[in-house]
């Protein structure tokens, strides 16, 4: 609680135009980052356990989930882009000390994102059947893959509500509560999956139901706190009526649409990558899926620091404090690179052990471990790309970072992955990934240091 009051005090300095020392800035970055980092790491650890449960069912079960995993990411990233289109505006208004308009944006966000999420759920129902075959999966895993995607898609409106509420709370400066709810979601996911997979003997369907139930429960909890309990955002206000303001939707599209298009095309690229991996066999599909899960333990801290960067930049932009924008951008960038460099070293040393936590199949462990050691060298520049994008999002600058990321992904990673997979198999695909992430980090950090993103604002 004392740490929360300290971060609130320092965020108040931003809004009130008071000076911050470098120590204050670093203190604020740490206090905002740590809850999110811990939640991200806990999420990955719990997902490790989740994957280990499914892994006990055999390679086919892991491959079935892995086949549609990138497609679930696509749906999840679309809800995230929609949420960010509104939450960045909220951060700007809070930075400008205009909480009334921040709440107006929140009301618009609840309505617009609910409609979007229902549309996405309907799409999921219609494509769930043929999707595994579109992705190159065989008949042996198609049924389980289809069921998993269908059940995840039906939980989409609740996942959207969760993402929106968490994004709003984070942009108000409350990192702790979303982090606690994220940890709760992971714990519930593991508990539900344990009983549904092994006791109810539902297999992959049990994993999907368990994940969906955890999303529903936690979305309702976090929405309650965002809508009714947060001091800045609570919509239970006397005298504040709802009136439609098209500008808020236009601003959300300006910020969120490039992110949504990026999500579609990036996830499309991930799906193409899955198609490249699929002909390499079930062992390669499973190793690729579990390797991505293991690697996420390294890059989740980068996203935690990125959450802090988005909040700090957003409120600094709203308060017209461009001096702080520049300083926070550089400090979060170097902090993220340092943390992920350390995590990359840990991943390199313990690659085989990390894979062993998720599968008893030695072939999958060996191949996945080799891929993780290749990827470990790209982690610092991967951090640079994550933080740079989060900084730009906080300023409402999403188009050019999206173009850079898309160009790098489609023209570098996929081209190299296709070329290298023929000779080097899955290791070639991961080599292409490492090269592309390094290039993307260089390009995005170069743009960050140029500073033109500070001219981009919603509104």
C-alpha cells in the first residue's frame, strides 16, 4: 500500500507540472513495472503448468492446441488494440487533470468494445470447424484443435471486458490490481484445468473450458473495480449523463486501427509461420509451441516495463511534459533491454530444463531446447522493440511503428523461415525469428531516439 501511495504521489508530480529527479523517475518506473512484471511471469509459469498438464496427454494434444494458438493470439490482440485505442485517450485526459472526459471515454469504450467482441465471437463460431485444416493440421489433431478454438472464441466478450478494464486501470496508474487479477486468472486456470482434464477426463476440451471459466470470473471482478471503485474512472457519479461524442470513437480508431491491422497481419504472419512448421511433423509443431511458451518467460518482463512506459508517456503527453516523455522513453528502453538480456542468459543455460517442465517426450525437449538457445541472443533487441512500441502507443503514435513491425515480420522473418526450414528444419525457423527480432529492435529504437513520436497525439 505504501508503494502504491508513493507511485500515486510521483504520478501527481507529472500532472501538477512538478520537477522529478532521475531517482524519482527510476523509482516510478520500478514501482509501476514490478507488479506488471510479476503478473506476466506468474502468467507464464502458470501457463507452463497448463501446458505440462496437456503435455501429459501426449504429443497430439500439445500439437492440437499449438496449431490454433496463433489464431487465439489474433483474437486476443484485436481486443487489446480496441482497448488501447480508448485507454490511451484516458491516460491523456488524466494527465491533463480532466477526469470527467476520461470517464466519458470509458463509457464509449464499454459500448464499442462490447459490440466488437460479440462480432468476433460469432466469427469464431463459423471458422472453428475448418480452421485446423486451413492451418495445415492433420485429421488426427483437427477435432481437438477446433473445439479448443471454438470455446476460446465464445469467451471473447469476457476477454474483451477483462482487457479493457485492465488497460483503463493501468493508464490511471493502478498497476497493482490488474496484476493481482492476472495472477488470480492463472491460478484459476490451473485449478480448473486440473479437474477438467484429469478428473473429468475431458482432455483438450477440459483445457479450453478451464481457461474460459477463469477468463469469465476474472473479467467480472476487474470490471467491477474499474467501473465502480476506481477514484478517477468510477462511472457511478451523480450528475454525469451519457452523451455520444463521435470524436472519441474517431480517436480510438486513429490509435487502435493501426494496432488492429498490425495484429491481424502479425498474427497472419504467425499463422503462415505455423504453416511453414506444420509439414515438419508433430514433434516440430509441439516443440515450436512449447518453445514459444518457454521463451515468453523471457519477454514478459519487457511487456511489464512496456505497460509502465505507456502509462508514463500517456500521462506526460496529457500534462504537456515532453521533457519527461523523452527521459521516460530512454530510461524504460534501457531498463527493458537489461532485464531481458539477463533473462536471455538464463534461457540459454536452462533451455533443456525449461522444455522438460512441459513435456515428457525427449525428442520435443531436445529440439525445443536447441531453438531456445538460438533465440536467447535476440532477447535484448526484442526488448528494444517492445518498449519502443509501448512508448509510441502512450503518445498515440501507432501507424509507423506498426509499419516497421509488419515490414520486418513479413519480408524478413517469413522469407528467411521458409528458406531456412528446408535445410535446417525448426532450428532454421527460429534462426529467422532471432534475426528478424534483432533488426526490428534496431529500427524501432532508432525511431524512438529521433523523437518524432512525441508530435503524435490523439485529439
